[in-house]
C-alpha cells in the first residue's frame, strides 16, 4: 500500500514544473495590432439610381418573407458603384416590411420583386442591410421615377 501512495506522489510531482513561475508571468502580453477599417463598414453605399418598375412575374414577395403570386408585382432596382461581397444576404427594409429575395441583374444592381406597389410608398425611407450592418439608406421615388 505504501508503494501505491509513493507512486501517486511521484506521478503528481512529475507533472509539476521544475521551476515554479508566478501566475502573472504565464499570461501572454497583448500584441498591438493595426487594423484598417473596412470602408463599407464605416460608410454607406452611394445610391446612383433607384427605379420602381412594373414587372410580369410569377413570384413576388409580400414583405413578411413569403413568396406570392401577384398581378401588381413591382421590381425595385437599386444601383450603386458596387455592392459589398459579404457572406450575409442583403435585406431591403421599408417600414415594417422586410424583403429578402433578391437578384443581381448586374454587379452594381440589386433587384427585389415586391407583391404590391403600396409596400413601396413614394417618399418612404428604405434601408439595405447585410446582416445587422446598414449599407444604404435612401428615399423611395414615385413609381416609374428615379431620384
């Protein structure tokens, strides 16, 4: 039995460091890093053109994430110098409505197809977000007009 206790004591001591060090010395010092801010994260995209266009399509969005069929469907095309290529999908927010289904007719244009023009009232504020990050804010034009 003494041999067992001796073996247990030797095993415990074998794992301990031979030179005890103060606990504060074990923590690594922080390394200063310089980070260049992402221009998209700090500045909103400059909107070049917003168009509301009547569109003939089988699917449009109702503002609550549902795809529906509508004879009143309208496309909103938002053009910038280029949209950020991020892992998050863009969301168009107009009041309480959220539009998540989109396409890119060109690299600088995002198109959302909305079930009813009343969901995009002229003069309302619209926001494009990638996740929680706002990338564009603009006022909606009248149907068929551009700002």
